[in-house]
C-alpha cells in the first residue's frame, strides 16, 4: 500500500515541485507527513520480518554458533543506539 501520490481522496501531482505547491496552498503539508511515516514503518516491518526469519533459521540450524554472535551484535547495537539517543 503506497500513500505517496494521494492525500485522502484527492490525487496529487507526481512532479515534486507541483506537489509541494499544492500542499502549501491547501495548508495540509503537515498532515501529509504522516503518510511518509506510515511508508517508513511498512518498510521497516518488512525488513525486520526478513531478518527475523533469517535469525530464526540460523538459530535453529546452528544454535551453538549463534549464541556468541547474538551476544556480540546485541551489545554492539546497544552501544550504537545508546550513542544515537544521547547525541
């Protein structure tokens, strides 16, 4: 489901300049941002589902090799996300 070229029941132009002009004239530019957020959430859900399936298969077939890697990547991502939150 892609919400990029629609705003409610109205179609928007595909030209980015015209799209911004229409949004500026209609005073709905801030309302249009939620559709970009929804698109990003959908993309993130698909990526995380694929990585989840991959991790499940690796943990199922190679359980003893996955334990140290899971701990390593868990610690690495905790440090990275901690730094991103602080900054």
